[in-house]
C-alpha cells in the first residue's frame, strides 16, 4: 500500500497515496461492490480509473472500514461518515481530505509553464505581490489556494481572477483567502504543504 503521508489536525485528516500499482492490483485491494464498479467503469481512461480507485482506498483507510464515495448533482464528492471530503490528483499522486467543516484540497506538480497562464487566475494585486525571485513557486501557491477554495463551492460558476483572492503567504506557509460574489465575501484559512515537486493547498472555510 503506497500510502506516503497521513496528517491529522483538529479540523481535518488527509492522506496522500502514490499510485504505483496496476489497475488490477488496485481493484483487488478495493474489492468494489456493484455501485463502485459502475462508477469506476465510467472512466475510459486507465489513469482516471486508477485515480478514482485510489481515492476510494484512502477513504476506506481513514474510515477504517468500507465507505462509499458518492457524488452530488454538481459533482462534489460525498461520504456518509464525514461531513465534507475533497479529492485531488496530479500525475501519480492522489490526496483525499475529510473534515466536519467545509474544506477543499488541491495538489499540483510544479510546472514552469504556469507563468504562461498566470493572467487567467492572478488579479493585479496578486501580481504585484509575487516574489520576483521565485515567481513559479508563488504562482503555484496561489493556484492551489484558489482551486481549493473553488472545491468548496459545489462547482458554481466562478472566475479565479475576479471572484477569489489570496493574501500574501507568511513564513509558516499559511495565509487567508476570499471568495467574493456580489456583496458577499467568504473567508478561508489557507495552508500549504510541499512534497518533492508538488504543492498541496488546503482551504478551510472560516465559521
């Protein structure tokens, strides 16, 4: 079982899985029921099937029993045991986080080409705040934070550039983020993790 990291806090528990197994090995580990098998087989791409199974295996491990991932009409993952779960994949890694507060997670492989698309998700304030010595890392921090916040919104239409703003990152790799829509503003606590060449962002909605 290539579980590479598990972390618990007072607000959440997450686990990170490195997908090294074959599809058949993952299916054997999961031993899917009919509902799970139908959900998995909806993915034609083998990589997507493996990612889906890995998320289910992580949830079973966190629950310490068989637990089914279902999806809302908007595509948000759900669990009967945990009030909120969020899932993300990047290359060979899959991460799942569970919490009793609204939470989102994102994992991204560091890609130097992110600078080419930065105009699509950075607003003018964030651009001016970017550390010119290491802009690629900061852009990934901001992208992960915005993606994590978006995952708490049940897939509502949203502009990363206009509706979500991230404040400067402190030395503890934490910051604050906002989702702004019309006259309302929702505040999030943002945490960052660094694993090899991957960034992980976690957004927790402030109560």
